[in-house]
C-alpha cells in the first residue's frame, strides 16, 4: 500500500474474504485450487506497473505462482 501511495494509485478498502469467495479459491494464474497454506493475493496489474490496490485488481494465487509472476502483467 505504501508503494501505491507514492505512485498516487487508487487505494480502497479490500475485503480478502470476499476475494476468496469471488475467485472460488482458484489461482488466477494456473486455475488450480489453492489451499490456505499456499494462499497469496496478487495484484493482477502490479502496483509497479500502475495498478490499483482495489478488490477488482486483486486475485487469489498460489504463493509459487505469484512469486514466479513477479511484477509482470500476465494475460
């Protein structure tokens, strides 16, 4: 969130439980089910690339998938 503020990006309150329900606990990168122990939340459009910190831009991801993606935009 600190990086978002520095870039003057949109920052809104995020309900992570709602994101988990919306995404059905499926990784947005590999589409496989995510267990709680492997759960991370990914900014689909990274903050470093001008993405917002908002529920619309945050998705469920496996930790390994999220780290592999880094600050890239995946389509």
